[in-house]
């Protein structure tokens, strides 16, 4: 089965071709960072217009790299939500147009399900069941994953997600957009032990096993500190390092607790913050001590990409014969709870 994957949920246009026998054949990504940098964040209307400009040329490029023709495709997978409504509509319209024209299936994929399953693209891929730490944009979640579409929420953010906190502190420190990677780079020059920032909700974890997250208090602590002192270059680096260390400590502690609670020994880390070098280092050290396995997607697949959507679409089509009927229309879902995603219907 040959599946074209299209991702247009926010500010990156991703396209990929996945083959059920040979794996990922080709992928391409256009980032809109330069477009939105002047505004300090994503402008939805500009994002949608840029997806319109970039998507079809990227589809042609990826098909050429994969050595495939449009007529060779068996299905088109696209991000149906969550995300920016206008941006989602671009990908959905193109995907369904391909499907109608070629007489093949178009399947809408949950953006976070794509992230969740992205480590399955790797040669060292996890087997089900596993615990997943999803740290993508406005989402920080821990889930027990028993199979495709079989997700049990264990804990989630109550306010600011880890990625949001990274971006807000980066802006406070005068760093560019996107803030998370810039803050992580600055943190490499800093001392993480100079400032003692709080580890939000670890006390609740110790008291009653609460696996939820909250990063607003940590953000407030950083804001309060920066208002009381001059931010020279070394201080900015030290603040970044201390903040990053606090976030990593919380994410790791909650992930380990989730594994103890479920009795599982496999952890998947996915989403943009999953590319953070310090987080990976702390998790790898914990895995070597605790004798569990931790799985990550390749760095290029931590952020939004078409490969994860193509894979997720294939896995759903493989398991759900009913999903192979031709679509009669399409919608997008800018708000969509991952825990509400139903598992594929297996053939009777």
C-alpha cells in the first residue's frame, strides 16, 4: 500500500510517501519560521496562504523523489485536526481532491496521533503496549497506548504546556521565534544550579500519584526573578539552563511514575520538546538505571512532518477495512481530544 501524507496543521507544510513494504520512501518539509518571525508568532491567515503556495509543489517533489506517480497511490492521509482551521482546510481540500480524482481513500488523521506513532518509523521501534509522553506545542500528556487508537489518558497539562512555557520564557529572554530551540541552545552556555526554580506538581505526585502537569507556576517564578535583576548574557543563559532543568525534571519524574503505575517498561517520547537534548539525556540516564527502554523519533520527525501522518494513515487503513470506502465529503477539527479518537474497526 502506497500512502501520501499531508500535514498542514500550523506553520509547517509537510508531505511524505510511505510504502507498507519498503517504509518511508521520501518526505519534504517547508517551514514558515522566516515568514512569522517578524510577528513573534504564527499569523493564521499568513500560514494558510503559504500552505496554498507550497503544498502542490511539495507533493510533486516528494512523488518524484519516491519514484512514484499519482496513479500509484492507494490512499491519501491528511491532518484533520487539531490545529489552525484555515491551515487544516488547505491540507484537507488537497487530500480529498486527490482522493476524488484518483478514486482512492482519503483518511483524516489526528495530529497528535501522528506524533504518538512517529517512533514506529524507526528501525528500533517500540511494540505495543507502551507509555507515551507527548510534548507538542500546547499539549503535554501522558498516555497508555495499547494499540492504534487505543489510548488511555494518564495525565495532562492543567494550564501552560511544556512547549508553551519554553516559548514564553524564550520571549522573556529576548530570543527569536520559535523560542523553544533558541532557549535550549542558550541553556547550553548556562549553569542550571545558579537559580532554584520550582518543580510544579511533584509534591502532588508524591502524595497521591497525580500525573497531571502545570507549568504556569514555573513560568511565573522565572518572570518574578527576571524582574529583580539585570539580565546580562551569563544570567540569561543561567536562567535558561535552570528553567530547562526544571521542566526536564518534571517530565521525567511523571513519566517514570506513569511506567510504575501501568507496569510497562517501554516509554515513547514524541513531539517538538522531545527533540530537547537535555530531556533526552536525563531520560536515557534514568532508563539505564531503571532498566526500561525509551524510544524517540528521529530529530527531523519530532516537529510537524508529513511522514508521521502518512504512517498513521496507513496503520489505520491496515486495521480498518471499512475506512477504505470512498469519502463523500470532509471536515476539519481545530479542537480534537486525542483520548476521544476511536480505535480502527477490525474486520469481523
